[in-house]
C-alpha cells in the first residue's frame, strides 16, 4: 500500500496556508511529518482525514484517488478527544461501532488493545479517574480498536513516563512490522529517528526537505568530521585547528567535540596526516553524522526538541 500526497494547496479566505505539499509513505514504513507550530502539519493531516478539503492537489492510495471514508484510518490527535466522564470500555465500544464494527467484535478488540497497553484493569473506570499517562494509552487503544490500515500519530508520547513510553514504542514497531502505513508527527526528534524511514519537513506551508532519512543524513555528513582531544579544551582545539590545519574550518562546537568542515577537494586522509603532525592527542575523530534535530534546525532555523 502506498499513500501519496501530491501538490496539496489549502487556503482559508484569501490566505494560502499550504503551498503544494508533497510526500509519500508505504506499508511497513513510517513517515516523520515534522515542522514548527503553525507550519501546516495539522492542516495537512486534517485534509488526509477529510476534515478539510484541499483547494487543489490530490491524495492517492496505490495510484487511485484516496477516499478516507472507504479506508480504515486510526488517528491519535495531539489534542485528546475522549470523554472524561464515560467509562473506558463504554466509549471505546461506542467509537468502534461508529466506524461500523459490531458490538461483540468492538468489545473483543477494545479489551485486546487495553490488555496490550496494560490498562485493561481500568476498563470499567471513568477516564477522568486515570492518570495522564494511562489516559494517553487509552486514547491510543481507541485509535487502534478498528485495526486501521493507516495510522496517524500526533505527539503520541506526550505525558508518558519511560516505562509507558517503552510500551508505546513496542506497539508502534509492531504496527510497522505488520505492514501498516504509519505517519508519525512529534517534536521529540529521538522518537522520529527511532521509528521513521522517511521524513518530510514542512515550513511555512511548504515541504523544505523530504526523503529517506538515512540518505539525508549521509548527504548532510559529506565533508564534515568530528574531533575532540585529550590535551585541549574545545575552545583551544578550535583555535589550533583554524590556525594549523589547512582546508578545515570549525563549523560547530558540540558538547563533547568539534564539527569540522572540509574545503572542497580536501580528503579525510589528508586531514589524518595533518593531525598526525600536530601534538593533538585525539579522543574522537571520524565522519560526523548529524542528528535529525541538527538537520531540522538547519532547514527551519529553530530547535523543537522537547
């Protein structure tokens, strides 16, 4: 299964907020949909869900027009939407039946997911009596109760402690492993890196970077090295590098090492040889692989890691 978003444009009144959004995601892979607040992520998701209609463009599923009502979609919104004064099981069954599931099957699936997420003991409790983390797990169970083929998760780890985060990680990996189409939106870049094969970064209504994360990182690491030393502080090392190593500049100072940028035509072997002729006692040296947060900041200009 392949879901493609092509040239989606959306206006509210005279203001265009999406300026031709393009990305694709396939079964068994997760797409990280990233952007600052107000960039257009939620509007894009709502168009996918048929809450809004695009002014132009198209969404295709396996090459044919995508009709949300004809496909099973599980959506976990950032703003949670369950009923605090209704019991957990009652409202999960209600939501499943709204999506066309028979009562018996709805109860069976609800209990299966509550058990999988380790909250089955709260099935007959009102949602408002649960902790924030357990409410979040119930919300995810409600998202998955109809066994959706397309799963859209917006900030799924919000409010979860490390133990519950691990449970959710396992569930997300299971969804990917069984071939679901997963769209994952989060400000927590470490989770996006963990789950997503591909990313699409939206900035001011446009996709400014999209593709396979591994290849994007490889491209961003070209001509960049990391270096730290036993006998120099980072500031001292930066001065020495700028002074004594030709064809190298200090691009960035990280917490534990420098990021060096090589002039076009200078090889890593040449830098190794040059370093050997200095008194620098190397602790760490090698190709620098940027984090997703580094790439995001470079493309968008703001760090969103929380």
